[in-house]
């Protein structure tokens, strides 16, 4: 994509995220989203396999597993800007972090924690290691499912994750204030016992 084409696409867009280098996430006038990835070094794996392409690949993998994700419209490298972009239809719903911030009744909170824990166990059982795991990247859709967003750094293994990677994956969330108690220990223990019973 040429820089002129990108400027035309993003005309009138609202900046959702950015840093000192410029915008990172834009909301376009038609309701779609553009996420920009800056190539930080001259020699980088992002030249051969851009994060925008990783985002699109991971979206396809998660969709095949029945996990709600944004719908990718286009992936492009923007000439003259050292940027790659992914253009997508956002996933409808609210992030769990938004719901927590607004406040939830105790029973609703308990149910969501159990659903979230089962969701993470399902990801791990399918070999998915999501390094950016936190409540801001998990969406509760209007039909009550949990989906994922912002997953360009997600890795997929051809086997279910072992105990070490499961614990490592959950460690980041456990270090975030107000999100560290979102794992239902009873559900985790039951799932671990079930895995042991398979051997």
C-alpha cells in the first residue's frame, strides 16, 4: 500500500492508541480498525514475517478452533513509513477489564471467573500460548462467549501445553492488580486431575 493510499484510508480516523512514534491503533469512520506495527530495527524478523501477518494467521487459527476473534479485512506493508498494518472488523462485545471497571455483582463475577478459567484451560489444551494474556485482551461477546483480541504475539504448539508453560502463561495476569485472582482454583485443580487421569 502506498502512503497516499493509507492516508486516504485513514482520513477522519480516531486515534485509539499511540506513542511518541505516532498512532498504533486507529478507528476508521466506517467502524473498522487499523492496527499499525512499527519495524523497530533495520534487520528484524518482522521484515520477513510482519506482525500484521502474524495477527492474521493467529486470527485464522483461533477462528478454526471456534474462538471469536476480529475479522481481518486486509494486511499490508505501507511504503515509505516503516509500518505494516492489519485492517479488521472489531470483535463485538466488552473486554473483561471494562466489565470489572464498571462493577459486577458477586454472582456474575464468580460466573465470569469460572468461564474465563475454563477458556484459558481450553486454549492451553489446544497448544495456545498467549503471551499478552490479560483481561483487556479477552472479550465477552453479546452471545456470552469469550473471544480474543490483540494476539499478534500468540504462539501455537502442535501439542497441549505442559505445566511449566501453563504456569508461565498465567504469571503475567497474576502480577496485575485486580486481575491476579481471576483464576478459579477449583476449576484448575479439576482440569489438572483430569489430565493426570488420562495417563
